[in-house]
C-alpha cells in the first residue's frame, strides 16, 4: 500500500521531465526561443537542467519501491 504514492510521484516526475526535455530539444532544433525575453542559451540550459532533475526525481521515486 505504501508503494502507490511512490509509483504515482515517479510517473508524474518521469512524464514531466521527459516531456520538458523533448519540448526543449524541439525548440532548440528549430532555433525557436525556449522562453521569450530571456537569453536563448540560458533558457535552454535552465529548461534542460529542470527536465533532467525531474527525470532524476522520477528514477529516485522508482528506486524507493
């Protein structure tokens, strides 16, 4: 019963991290801004770090099962 929240949280973090990483990659690939009004390099780097962090949290949640 205690593993249900870990599965839910891990799934949410993994889906969010994967979607954010894919979205950032597509925006960079098409040379479109990741965030308006911000340096393209800084916004792409921050979005990439956030997505990798979310993926890492998802993996950590799944290791707690």
